[in-house]
C-alpha cells in the first residue's frame, strides 16, 4: 500500500464466477464487490502528519469507516508516537510500516538487509519506550529511492548496474533467506507481518522468473499476508481493468494513487485518481480482497474522499469496457513475455548461436556438393569433346 515517489516507471488468467460478474457478448466485464475493510497508507513527514491530524474530524471519520491506518516510520520520534497513541485510543488499528530514512533508500530490499534488521530492533525499543500497540508490521519491498531516480532519469549508470546484477542469482537466494529470517523474527515478537509488493512480481511468478529480483533487488517473500500494489493512476487507459487483471493473483489488493507526486510534470502524466476512478477501483478490488489498501491517506483527505466513502454502495455493479479488458490482458501478456525472454536470454542466445553454426555447416556442405557437381559436369564435358 506504500507509495512510489516521483516515478514514471509503470510498472490475465481470471476464473469467471458468474455470481460475481458476467461477460457480455461484446467482451465487457461487470464486477460486483462487497464491503471490505479499508487500510489507509500514510507516509507524510512528521510536521505534515501532525498538521493532518490536527483536524478533529479526521479520526472520527476513519473510525466511522471501521478502517485502519498503515503509518510509515522513516523516523521514530515522540511526535509520531503521539499520533499512534491517538489512533489507538480511538480504536483505530495501526500497522507499523517499516521504512528507512530517505538517506538509506527508504524502501526495504536486498541491498539493505542489515539496515532493515536494525530498523526493527530500533522500532521495538521505541515501541516499548512509548507504550505503543500495533495491529501488525508492514514491510515495503521496492527498489531504493536511488534506483527509482535512475529509472526515471534513464541514466547510463543504471544500465551498468543492472548488467552487473543480472547474473547475481545467488544474491536472490541470500536476500530471500535473510528476509524470511526477519519475518520470522518479527512474528516471534507477536506481530502479524504484511509485505507490500509491486504488481509486476505477480507476472514474474507466472513465468517462473527472478529477473526483477536480480535487477531491482526486490525480494519475493511473504509474511502472513501480501498486498499487491495495483495503482491504475500509472495507467489511466486501463482503468479498473488493471485491478481486475491482477485480482486473482493477489491476497490483498492496494489501490491508488490518490495523491500527486509533487512534481507537476509527473502529475500531468500520472494524475491522481479522482473519485469516480477511485470508487471504481475499490469496488473491483473488493471482489477479490476482504481487505483493500488505499494509497494514500493524505490524498483521500485532500480530495474529500472519506465522507464520500461512508455512503459508497459497494454492491453497485462496475462495468469494465471490452477495450480496457483487452488492453489489460494484453498488458500482462507483454510484461510476462518480456520477463520470460529476459529470464531465458542466455539460452536464447546459445540457441541462436547453435542455429547459426548449423546453418554455416549446412551451407558449406551444400557448397561443396554443388562444387563437386560442377566439377563432375566439367569433366564429362571435356571427355565428350575429346571423343
């Protein structure tokens, strides 16, 4: 349910249940949802967080929705602890969203396992000092902020980094083992663990690839639950069909984004979801997921979505056009084709070399046969002239 900060990176076999949706002759899909439990992801820095919760109506609105909050913890401060206590006192479940300081890359991934382990130890100490209670712990597994910046800017340095990582299969094994150990450690302290993953990881699993893990240092691990981040704000053309396309692969779905990046150029291309888009994605996600994550809390507050959510008809049918469904299916096929090809690139290269070698040998044999035939023909002609 976490954010993807200032990135232009964008990152379908669904079993149809007629009781939940129907497919029209034209190929459109009608989806009916069911009221889920909402969890809002909040990632403001501390001054903005305090300003956000200065509104006395905010916590009652969250309580009325029977929703929870996943609060990012890039800093472990008394002020942040005070916000957690206020939510807890009001009966709002709070998930501790593990995050590193921005200088350390913010997101958890294979490059910062020791920092992630230390972060949890510091978190436990901070929790005890402030007498905090948590509904769970969330691990946001994404490329570091440095990688996101290079992806967005298309630097050549990223290419050399990716080439170096491409052959590090053992790094994937080590990272998975390390994070599984961390998850077990967190669970041993009595917490439910939720992992937040990019939607493309579902495609990577479909084709049995580790390309994304190797290149971008994400880690394919699960705790008690996994939230797949399916943000249609990065591809408005696909609308709710993107959520529909990935729904079957998700334990929990997170929709978004309702907040801008702060960069006008990025926001112009990847605009935040408006109410119609947001409510549509929520209903589609609620068909697949009993809990639906929302990124972000701040965006929902800014756009006035919380009061509207109180009156949302969750059983209102949502029609996904045949065009958007076809595009979403095609989108997943293309992503999986790229991942499969990248995963088998070495074998494809070897096969191509063998094919070229065979063609060269075949051509030389054919040439020798033709030259032999010409030689025989020439000898026969000379013999004929001699007689």
